[in-house]
């Protein structure tokens, strides 16, 4: 190398070493912003970069922050300029040069962030695009529903209102058969939608018809009251279609004879203000559970209260005397009755009474029912066709209780029922004709009961509805050989009608004194007269 060239290179070498901190021997990690050198990350000597302060105008720079004027233009700090929307620089919050953000909106093709950055109001993927709905202030493109129509989905079912036939029904997008907000279900699978099906849960009907949904239409009217049985709660009572207070077969009557706040029709003791049920001791007698002789029978019903006689045997036959009394109309309610099917002019077989019943001179455990309105106690009893016989009459039938003896006709309708109710020794045997017409049709229906009382031999004949058809009727009792009979006036082999009527036939025997303490156990003597005091009643001495 030539000596001259070597000498000319020395200054450059010295400058380079100085830049590396070698001129003064200062280590690199001790460089400062006041060492007169461009080092660290400075853009010019002692200024710019991230360590030193900004450089004065004319200095080298990389970014605006390197300059005191905040204006780095082409690597040189320039004088400070005011940032405006007309400085041809993308600054402030502009999205493109001098537009967007707080500056005026940008033309189509400019950068944008939101719709307001664009004159078209349409910022599509960061670029101002054309407004495809220039006359719609709410839309810049047609979307699903087109310009001028909002793309709302009011019922949030994923289908816009403009194409949703039921925009407020989340379950439907088309009215279908039943319309919006109404299901097109067919619950009973009868091919008729519920909205048009008058009986949506009855596959056999689409209209309630006469009898209502769930009930086949049947216009049978058993009691002839012009109300079909299917909606008649008293189908065998021509005067009622609802049980009301007193029940079917019993006229509504709010009479309360004993003022105990229980209507007579529901009061088992209508003349006893302290009881509504006979209880143990019967109506008119307080229930006293004293049992002096310890035989399990309370004194109030014990026919020998001081003598042990649990069987209550009282075998003396009754007498012929009877008494007929008008009493309140109190038909019995039957909970589980048995039915008897009888044709025209027929008599039933033996029907068990459920207890021994004393009737005149004899005791019976079976009864027989005639289709013509009476019961008796003789096997093979004639049916009594075809009108009520005058009582007494030695011609058969005898030994009977007639509640409305005439030519009745069970095949024409109604029913014949019986049941033993109550608790021993106060049970009752009830025979009921309900809605049985006169022969030989279905009109003039008879509803009546016969009630036999255990122990006392009492008989109730109850006529709830006993209309005459113009024939001869009989109501009364007759003994076994037809030599004694008893009726109320106007009810013996004549034409008469009754409604809500009741008669009590009081029998004379047995005498009500148990055999164990009866001074004449085989003779009817309820008074137990014994004039000579020898312990044997006068009736059997």
C-alpha cells in the first residue's frame, strides 16, 4: 500500500474507533445521550431512538417520535406541522389519508373501520363499498329481505319476519291449518286437528253432541223428562235431572221438622232434634251404651236388659192387630243393591231378608217380589195380575204387603232393586221399584219402596211417585189366610195417585219381651200382666 493512502485512511479509522467508544477508551455500556456521539439506538448524535430525547429539525430520524416537531419526513426531522384533515397525511384517528374517524367520511375504495367512515355508509371488510340501498336509511345492502325491509326476527326462530308466515310464533313459520299461535296437533288421531275438533281427546267424536265428549250420543230418556240419560244425573226420576239436596227419587224439600239444621229428606231421625241417624237405640232414644246384664246388647234395645240373653230370642207370635200411620216421606238410599229381572206378570224366587221378620202370626227370612207392585212371604205366590185386589180377600195371593198393586210392566223400563241396610239389631230390608211403568208401555212410571224393620216388625210403604193410569190400585197389608187386611181410606181397590207419600204399618208382634224374661214366652203379651203375681202371665194362665 502506498504511504499516502495509508495516511488518508487513518482519519476514517479513528472515527470508526471513536464510534465504538475506543477513542477515549470509554466502554460501550457507559455510552450516554451527552457524549457527542451517535451510539446506543440514537438516530443522530445524542438524540432519537428509545433512550435519548427527540432530535432537532434537520437531524436524522426513523419515525415521527424521533423529532421534536414530531415530523420525520424521508429520514430527516422537519418542522412541526399542525395535524389536520387536509395535511395529506394519515394521522389523528383517520382510517385513510385525511378521511374517516373524526375527519370527513372516505370515498369508496378507502380504508374504513365502521360504516360512518364511508360516504356510502357501507364499510365492507375494512374498505368503503357502494351503498346498495341508497334510499333505505337503515340498510346499505338488500340482505335477506331487500332494501326498505328490516331483516328482523321477532320470534327468534332463525327465520326473518319478511319470510316467516308466523313472525311472532316460534313454533311455526307458516299458519298451516289452524293459524299462527295455534298448534296443528291432532291429539286423538282422528284426522281432525284439535283446533277444529270439538272433542280433541275423543277419537269417536268431533262435536260434543247431546251427551258431551267422551260419551257416545244416546238419546235414551228412561224417565221421560226430555233429558237424555247421558246428561241426566237422575235418569230414573222424571222430576229431577240433578240429585240436589235430597237425592234422586226424592223431591227437593227443605223441611226440617225437628229444627236440627238437617233437612228431613237427609235426616234419619226427622222428629228427633238430637239425632240424624237411629244409631244404636233408635230415633227418640239417646244412645246409651249401658249393658247391665253383660250380654253385649245395650239396655236401650235389650228385650231383657236385666237377664243375659245375647240371642234376644222372642218366639211368641204376633197378633192380628195393626195400625197404619202417615209419616214423613224418607226414601232409603241404597249403596250396593241387588237387582231382580222380572218380565210381565212374574213373581221372583226367594229373596233373603237378612234377618227374621215377624209378620202377623209368623216369622219369615225370605220374601217374594211380584212384578205387579207387592211383596209376599209365600213360596209360589201368584203374581196378582192384573189389578189391585180388595183387602182382605181369602183368594190368593195372601200374606202380602202391597205398595202400589196394579198391572205394572217391568219390561217397559226402570229397575227392581233390594238391599239389607244398617246394623243388627236395627237392620232394614228394602225393596225398591224405580221408574217401572204401567202395562204395557213406558209411561206412568212408579217409584216406590217397602222397608221392613228388624225386631219391631214395622213396615214402611213409601210412594215417591205412584201415578194412576186409571186402573184399580191397592196399598196395604194382608195376613196369611186373607182374613185380615189393613189399608188407609181411599187406597183399597180403587184409582188413586200418590207422590212423596209414606205410611207406617205397625205390627203387634212379637211382643218385644225376650223369652228369657217373658212370663208368657209363647203368647203375645207385651204388657206382661200377672194379676196373681205368680210369675206366669195372665195371657197364658
